[in-house]
C-alpha cells in the first residue's frame, strides 16, 4: 500500500472538497430559494430529512467503523479486500431493509402521500451511498481522489440545475439534481476500488465479528440523527412546509460552516487510529490538542460573525421572502461553536479510540433533550422553537463530551487558549454596527465585515502569540517542497 500522506496534504484536498461541497449547496440553495420559494424549499427538505433516517439504517455506522478499520489494514491488501467485501455484504442486506421500511412508512403515514415522488427520487441516495465505499478511500487517506471526483459531479450538477429548474413547480428536478451531485460520484468509487482491493471468495461467518461494533455505531448514528434531523421532520409534520422552509434558510449556513470546520478533523481519524493502534500516546495527545485548537480557532469567530450578520446573510442567500428566518438564524448560531467541539470529541477522537459507548452516551443525552424541547416548543413557536431546541440539545452533547474527554486528556490544558479566540472575536459585532451606519450596499457591507473582522481577529491572535495561528502562518509562507505538519 501507499505510504501515508502528510496531514497537510490530506487537509488541503479535504478542504478543497469541503469548500466545493459548501459552494454547491450555497449556489443551489440561493438559486432554489428564489425559484421554489419558502414552501417549495420546505417540501424538498422535509423529504430529504425523512430519507436520512433510512440512509442511516442502510449505512449502519459503516462510515465510522470502515474508516477506522481500513486505516489499520491498509498495508495488507488481502485482509483489506476481505474486510471490504464483508462490509459490502452487510450493506446489501441493510439497504434492502432500509427500502422495505421506507415503503412501509409511505404506505401507513397519510402525510407522506403528497411527498411520494420526492421521497422516491431522494431515496436513490440510499443505494448510491451503500455502493460508494467512501470509508475505504477515507481510511486509505485518498483525499485527492475524493476531492477531484466530488468537484466533477458538483460542477455537472450546477449546470443541470440551471437547465432543469426554472419555476416553483420544479421541486422534483431540483431533488434529482442534488442527489446526482452529492451522491452520484459514489458510483465511480465502486469501480475504482479495484485499484486497492481484489474481489475473492470469503467466509460469510467472518461477518459476525463486525456486527457488535457496527450496532454500537448505528445506535450512535440514530441518536445523532434524532437531534440533527428530527427538527425538520417534526416541523413538517406539526407546522407544514412554510416553517420548514424558513428553518432551512436559517440553519443552512450554520451547518455549512460546521462542515468546513469539521473537515479539519476528518483527515485526523485514520492517523489517530494508527497512533492509537500502535500505542503512541504522546503523538496521540499532540494531535488531539491540535484538533481542538484548530476547531476553536475557526468556530468562535464564525459563530459571532454569523450572529452579527444574520440579516445580511439571509437577504443575500435566500431573498426577502425568507427575511423572517433572520431571527431564527440568530437563535441557532450557537451551534456553530458547540457542534465542532462535539464532533472533534466524538467522531474524530473517540471513534479511533474505540469508545463508541461514550459517544452513544453523549448523543443519547442530546436526542432526549431535542425530543423533549421540540415537542414543547415547535407547536407554539414553530421554526424558532426548533432552533432553541437544537441549541439546547447540541449544548447538552458538548457538556457531556467535555466530561467524557476529561477521562483521557487534560481538558483544562487543551482549552487553555479558548479565551484568546473569544476576546479576539469581540470586535466583529462592533465592525458590523459601524458599517451599518454608513448605508453601504448589502454585498459591499457584508464583504467589508468579513475581511475587516477576519483581519483584526488574526492580528489580535498574532499579538497574543497564539501557537496554532503561528503554525498556520509558517506552513503557508515557508513553502518548502515536501514539508509536512509535525506529527
């Protein structure tokens, strides 16, 4: 197998892929929001959120488990091939189960009758993700291939969007385009995988050893989805498409920012799995500390910036029809701070450590909080109630994560720079207020705020001699060929 690539190399390509994955929904949502309107966006996102549950059943926690195990087996082609085939066999069975449950749900839930076509088109993502073997490429750290493949399909998807989506009734073409752009590239993975594995006979009874860890990760996935997707589903069932549309506009940008921040940690999972598997404790600790601090370096100013620019962002990306969502967006922006912390702890640290029980602990707490407060707040406050419930749930998860992480790492030392990121971000709302008084055009004002706010933020951290910003600056400006992040 190929020699592990540097973390910087992996991060650059994963960041490129993530930025393109962000750019695509930004373009498609901005376009669709103006074309489909609030109710049209609500219909599509209700169908998409409902399908998420069945995709979760089909995947059965394979993304997390597969990435971790492939990282351990990447130097043994025979064992890697056997493992991949075993996962495909399990996935075939779980995909059949997922489709069976989906068709049964469509038959017994009257509310779903009006969404039948949208649900069927959206359900193609279930099949494509199962074939995609994304965990194989992440475990092998093939982020360059993942990035280039994803960019190609997203570019085609954007072209298809402008060709086939023209009026408020085009919810079905819009759904098909988004499925193709986000999941169609998985087809290439299945055929490209022969470069790394061989298909040969294997013993079916070898599958049994994977079931217990997969079920733990599946339980974790269920609890995560209960507090990340349930809000849109309950809004659709209790309040209708208009509430879902406004909530989607409010949470979309926050989720996109979280995705960018999470891209830092995705590339660490294979490397952490390797370090932990080889009992390299010091390297593990240094990598964990780096993961947390890079997360805070981005998430703290992002949360404060989105809160301060909620009106401008909604008007720019969604249009005046969605202006009600600006207040909802302000309510929900704390998740930009707390979600990356939870992700860094659960998915990027505890999964490589094999601590699925601790992940399940925190996510079950989040699911319980989300269900309770969604039930109490959505009937009265609609999308605003869902926003508050989501923030409370994510905060509960983060608190449990801090407690659990403290069993393995000195969290006080790891969090020692947090106040620097917070203080350095405080000028951002001041900049927003000052620029609003100048009555500049919306795009100009927003652009100036981002540039000035980011510039002042990093200048303050430089003055503070923040070691993680210093590391970024050295990496960017030294430009020594072949240089790698210190591991």
